[in-house]
């Protein structure tokens, strides 16, 4: 696990979609990195919308220091118990958009 | 005939060029489209939370670095796990646990340096025969394994310190017997008697066996 919400945001769908292009490995993973970065921004946007502005700084500093610490999720649940669902919904919506974009180029 | 083969070569080259060219085009197109999505999500994040720029600058936070740092940690953990699993994968896990001695733990004393630097004996419970790390502070000597007390009379069943461990005189228990079997008697091939060993009695070959007549 690289960041604490990775188990809520799978890249398998995108990976399989890019596989259809039969690209070299380096190019394939470069595209996956761009998708990963996009999802990262979207998820962070949702998280910051769900927690008070007063704790944004504290959360960002802690997240920057320990990206993979599962305790972050417990901290977020103090403010929004269903934060996992919110993250999953945001990730799924973004992935659907990206898959449509990718498949249109096939 | 020659023109046909030439045409075939050109077609083959065109095929490979086309193949790679198309793949490169696809990659570039994909990259451009996906990058647009990435930039949009980033702009949306900063538009929704305008105070983030100040926070990122204040704490030197880079969202891409967070991801890379997480990936580095995951990679390091995977490499470490694979390294630690090597002995088990090849079927030779290292055994570091000392064997328990049959006579159990014994109360022994060893000198320990106190805060003033003086060495005072302290009672500790150790397994006899088990090496114990000894503090060498102020002694100027390297640490030595703790020797068990020399009360050999209490341990009649205890093997001696020079005891063999699976070997007798350099030969393993599991080794096949010697060809002529004379080495264990201190003899060599072709030598039936050891001149250094005084004879106690007649050689077994010189003994005559009286057999009772009538029995078969």
C-alpha cells in the first residue's frame, strides 16, 4: 500500500483498458502514473470537502509525513463516518470518465 | 524475381514502421488526453480550496512527492520481505535458538560494572553452556562466553568439553567403515600387530578351540 486510501481506489480497470493498446511497458506505466495523479487530486478534493477547514493543515502535514498510515482514515472518520464511501464514489466517477476517454481512442 | 524480393522487403519495413509509428501515436494521444484530465483535477482542487497553495508552500508539500514517497516505502518493504524470505525459499532457515541443556538453568555469578565503574558480582540466571554476553567496560578485555562452574562431580552424565559431536577421531558416525577396519586398532594395511602395543595374550588366530566331539 502506498497511500492510506489505496484499497478504496483500484487501478485495475484502467490498467486493463490501457493494456488493449499493447504499449511498451515504460509508456504503459507512465500513463498509469498520470491516471494515478488525477485520482489523487480528486480524492484529496473530496477529503478536504468533507472535513472542517480548520483541520486541513493538520491533516495535510500528517498525510505528507506518513502517506500510508491507516490511522489517517480513522482520523477522517471522526468528522465523516462514511468517508470511505465518499472516496470510493469519487474514484469510481473519475475512473469511469477516464476509461471512456481511453476507449474512445482505441 | 529480384524485384519481387525487393518489394517484399519494402512491405516488411513499411509494416514495422507503421506498427511502431501507430503505437507511438497512440501513446502520445493518450498521454495528452490524460494529462488534460490531470491538470483539470489539479486546478479544481486548488479552485475549491484556495488556501491549499499557502499550506503547500508553508510546509513544502508536493502531492506528487507524497505518491512517490508512498511507492518508495512499499517497494522497500517488498524488497526487504523478499530478502528475509530467501532462506525459507531455499529450504535452509537459519536456526539461532540455542539447544536447551538437559540439566536446566544454573545460578552463576558474573562481574558487572556499576555506575562508579567498580566491578561487582551480580547473580544472574543463565543456561549452563550457553554463551552470555559479558560487559567489558573498564576491563580492557574482549567479552568471553561465560564458562559453567567446574563441578564435574555433579554431572556424571555430562559429556566432557572435548566430547565428540558426531565424530570419533575425525571420522563421522555416518561415514562408511574403513576398507580393512584396522585403523581403529592403530594398525595399518598389512600390519597385523602394533609393535608399540605390548602383547597381552595370544592373537585370536593362534587360539585353538576345543570342540566337543560328537556334536556337529
